[in-house]
C-alpha cells in the first residue's frame, strides 16, 4: 500500500497510459492461470492494476476476465503470438505520449515505482541514462533487464515495432530483446519491484514475504481496499494510534469500534484523507481525556463557564 501523502504531494507530472501483458502460457507453472493466482488474497493481475491505477487508459492484453479495476481488453493476432505481438495490440488502444508496460506477475510493484519510472523518463535525469531515453526499465538483483517493468515513449515503441514488422514480415514470435536492443534505455535497479513470479517457488516466496512483520499490515489494508472498492489513501499510523488509545484508555473492545466510527464520521464529512485525519484526531483526544479522568489525582473538569456566586 502506498503511504498516505498529504495534499500537494506531486504525482505523475502528465497523463500516461498503461499496457499490461497477461496472456502468457505460464509453462513453468504447468499452464496455470498465472494472472489469477492469488498473493496476499489478491490475483496477481489486480495487484499490478493497482500499481498503475492513475493511468488514463489501462489496456490488458489477454482473454477478458473479472478485475478489481475497469480496464480495456485487447488480444494479439494470433493469440499466443508472443510479447511483441501483444505489445503491438495493446499500443493500438492507447494515445498518451508515455506508456507504462508491465507484465501481470509482479506482486510487489507499487504506484511509487511507477511514478519513479515515469519521472525518470520525463526528466532524463535517471542515473547513467541518455539525455532523453526511449524508455526506463527496472533491473533485477542480478542486473538483468526487466523490459516488462518499464515506462516508454509510445512513439519510440511504435517506430521500432513497425521497423521489425517490415524486416521480419510481422512481429509474431519475435523475442522482446529484438525491440529493446533498438531502443535507448535507462536502467534503474529495484530488486523488490522487479520480482516476478515464473515458478511455484516464486509464488511461495511472494506469499511468504507479504506475511513478514514489516509488510503484512500494509498488504492487508491494500487487499481490503481492493475488495471493498476503496481508493482512499489514509494515514494508517493515525488510525493505529486511535485504536491503541481507545484500547488502553477505555477498554480493548473499544479499539475496533472506535476505528469503525472514525471511518463512518469521515464518510459523513465527505470522505477524503483530511476527514479521516480530523475524525482520528478528535477520537484520540477523547480517549486521552477519558483516561485522564480515571487517575487518582484527576481534578473535576467542565466545559461550562463558572457563574458568579449568588450569595
């Protein structure tokens, strides 16, 4: 889950589109439906779609299926024609200058990484990159390129795909490296976001990682938000503080009930991170006042103003 960002935090500087390739054969998984495999309770495809949720248009190249977010569907001809044919089919549905190209098996990709790729592509300031690269891609821990975790200039992709089609009578069956070899690319190392699930061992490793102490809460909140169709990013630290104050200052069952009421109050106030933050502040202050009254030396307090003695 992306941490709460206060108003004014810059996001992507300009519109972008996304193409997600989700139609591979998954041979190393015995032909399993890889995009539908669940990691942290969510299909891999839905996890990737959450990472590019700010795209103007998101195209998934695969047989259509139910997804947590609305997308457009495309299919390469013939089906199973390989990544270049799939990419070519997806590009026919997008119009933005910049396009994020992703595989559907990236369990740890997030919006921050997508913003980082787009920022490097737009500014040309990524480390060791050309002044205006055709694309910016991630590399894995071994330094290998991951061209399906990348942001590209759409015109550069179309140009090189057209050249390959002329040279080879089409792009069906051609390896992805034929395209990337012709592009000026900048590389960013990210061993976590570049992790993809090609084998059952990879799936098991991904499932284990999200249950680690430092990840499990954010992963759970992200899964709940997807399941409930909630896009709101809030300060989970503030909510946890409210729950802690209610549990310690009032009674343990007060924690879940208080956080529920905070959410309800925020919705009544129009929703948004600011409404959640304000409701959390008020509830936390109330819990602390409640606890203060229970101390042996607590003095009586009143919100009423004292009145003059009549006698």
